[in-house]
C-alpha cells in the first residue's frame, strides 16, 4: 500500500499528459474535418477514430502506469487535462492564429485586387 501511495503523483502526472495529448487528437480531427468538410461520412469516421484513440490512450496509460486500477482521481485527471488542453488551444492559440490568418488573407486579396485594377 505504501508504494501505491507514493506513486500517485507520478500516476496523476502521466494521466494528465495522456489527456493533454488526447486533446491534440481532437485538434487533428478538427483540422482534417475542415479539409473534408464536404464529406460528412469522413468527418464521422474521424470522430470515431479520435474517440477510440482517446479511450485507448487512457486505458493503455492506466494499464502501464496504474497497473490497470481504475480510480476516481485517474479518470478526473485525464478528463480535466483533456478539457484544459481544449480550452487553452481554443482561446489562447486558435483565436490569435485565426486573426493573423484573416489579416494576411485581407492583405493578400487586397494586393491581388490592386494589381488586377492596374493592368
């Protein structure tokens, strides 16, 4: 029992990292869904694989790190880190990148229009 109590912070850390990386799977799914926006079946298949890989990642991490013992803190650690990653990427990375992309697109389209008008 003492060994299990001492290793709980490490278990918590690895489950948090696993949840964080699972969030990137959903980011990849969103990027690929945008690419395949015309095909709804492909988007649903990508969602299925993202959910499947997320569950696989949780179970594999839990099996290797926590010896297959399911505890409430392990589920909470994984879920909170997954949601935290989704929140961080959406609010602190995606929004500024979208703004930069839109400004670049406006400048690029403005230059093309001006060049067309001159010729």
